[in-house]
C-alpha cells in the first residue's frame, strides 16, 4: 500500500453529480454522495456509500 505524500498524492473530493451504477439492466447503486478519489497516476475512482448500494442474494 502506498502512503500519501508528495510522490504519491491522493485527493478525495465530493462528486457534485448523481452517480448511478447499472448492471444487467438493474440499478445496483444510486447516490448523490459519491466521492471522487484521484491517486497519483492511477485511474480516477468513485467511492459510493454502502447505504446507496442494493445488495441482493
């Protein structure tokens, strides 16, 4: 695991947009509270609060 610092910056900011995740034509997550994580040169990632995810059997 990388430690945040000048050589490995990590930024977390609230995403101002609604984020929906659709899989197999079903909405599996829907939130206006996602966080955008930018870590060094890695692809940007959206973190979605667990209470915004639909868990099924």
